[in-house]
C-alpha cells in the first residue's frame, strides 16, 4: 500500500479535497494508495477534525516546543517516516522547511502555491497579481525543492482576474481550482509510481 501523508496548519480544505477524491476515485483499488495520516504543527488546526471523522490517523507536533527549525524538522521527518510515505503532501502547511528535510523527502514531496509559477513566489500572491495588472491568475502544484516555490511544475489552473477583484475574491476563485488540481496531481503521481513499479 502506498501511503500519503498530508501536512496542514489550518482548515485543511486542500487536504479534504484530496481525501474526498481518494474515496470517490477509489485510489486504494486503482493505485494501491491511501491517505495514511494528517499531521499538523497546530493542535487547533480544524482540518484535524475532518481527518479524524474520516478515520485517518492524526498527529500534532508543535513547532513552538523546539529550539530550532532544524530540531523541529528532524522530529517531523521521524514522525512522517513512521507512515513510510510514498507521497508527502503540503496542504497549507505554514512552515518554511529546512534543506535537510526537503532532501530527505526529495522526489516524494509536493506543494500547492496560489499563483501561476514562476510568477509571484512567496506571499501575498493575489494582491501582487492585481497590483501588477495581470489578466489571469491561478495556482500551481509543484515538486518541493530547497528553493521556495521553484520545484518542477506538476499541474496548473488558470482563473481570470476580474476588474473589481480584491485579493479575497480572487483567492476564493483560485481556491476552487486548487481543490480540483491538487487531487488530480497527486493521483497522477500515484499513477506514475504504479506504472514504474
């Protein structure tokens, strides 16, 4: 069984979209894969409730309990490794990861970013797209590398930027697309690993 471990820090709407897709598309039968665990660095992350309700193992590792980013990441890697993941999914996990952590999961870790990469890496992507006069914005699923938001692009979705858009309205429209492309990208990864197995 190929295990998927999802990391969240908040509501986990992308995690929920992946869990629902895994069930609806029967990833267990099609790819021999399942969402094995949902981990968070915040005990009050609402997404943990959804995961528990769907019978998925959850764990919390509070980054504030560690003296350094490296110490937290080392412990987090150990927790993730207990689930022997084929894919590690960052779904609103609001931590910048250390190079050692990224290297440990190289080729198996994906993230979603709310812009059409390579445009607008980092934060405040929607406002920056509006300020730049972009006609289109969107989201990108990418492989995670040590450099922030520059890994190989796995999937993208485009949405129009409307004349009266605010960062909030644009973000909401982009999020609906995130919920479509993130499960699709994870399924494509699983399919690729099934084919090469």
